[in-house]
């Protein structure tokens, strides 16, 4: 079982490392660039889904794994955004279908009630943080106040990961674990819909 989990995690990491060109979609909150970055994951379904899926999976493994994943994701997301903002162009991005595929794999592990090793969760957090951070940093580099948007984006990642991981840790025993598994099923369903929509757009063209 551990070998299967490891292979699934490795596949998800590889999928996330494949960039492609997409259009920028930084939200305008009219409250300044920091809040634009803060709200960005909520208008980027693949960003939010993969953060939530990984957080729930980490919470299953206990408080220690939850804390490790929290700081692994946030720190590497910060590093990725700084690199992307400084050196990459706005054309660098994670393909929507592949990002949704990564969140689908993680959500399926949540649904299956699997506990991943702490080292695997840390590696997944590192891969996801770096890849999505690079894409977000490249996007913020093309807008005014990009550095503030970057700070808001990383703050949002920390807050969402902390809340979702805390929820999973608190509800990891008995029937309460169903709450996290149901949330995982919603993420999996949303990921499938996202993949289907992207494939539909590809074949329509």
C-alpha cells in the first residue's frame, strides 16, 4: 500500500512540473494589489483544489505531518513566487488539466482514507509549492504592484492550508473523519469537471 501511495504521489509531482502557456487571470478587488493576490486562489480553481486536497491528506497523518506540510507548501510557494516574479515571463503556467489531475489524485487518496508517510507529504508540498509558486510569480510580474500581490498570495496559501489541515487533524478519528472524506469527494468531482471542461475546449478547437 505504501508503494502505491508513493507512486501516486510521484506521478502527481511529475504532472505538476509540466508548464504551458495560459492567460493571466489576476482578480481585481479594487482594494489594492495585496488583496488581489490574497483572493487569487479563490478565482483559480486548480490552485485552491490542490492546496485543499494536500492539506486534508496531510491532516489525516496527524498534527506533525500537518505542520510539516503547512510550512513545506508555504515556504516553497514563497520561493517559487519570488523566482517566477524575478526571472520568468507571464507565459509560464501550469496546464489546467494537469493541475486538476494532480488534485484529483490527492483527493482520491483522501477519499480512500489513506495515511501518507510524512516524508512523502513534505516532498509533495515542496513540489506543489514550487511549481504553483513559479506560475503565480510569473503572472504577478506582469501587473502593477506585483510584489504586494505576491505577498497576498503567499498569505492566502498559508491561511487556507492551516485551516484545512487543522480541520482534518481535528476530525481524524471515528465518524468525524467522514467530513474530510466528503470534502475530498467534492474536490475530486470538481477536478473531474475541470479536466472535462479543458478537454472539451481542446477538442472543440
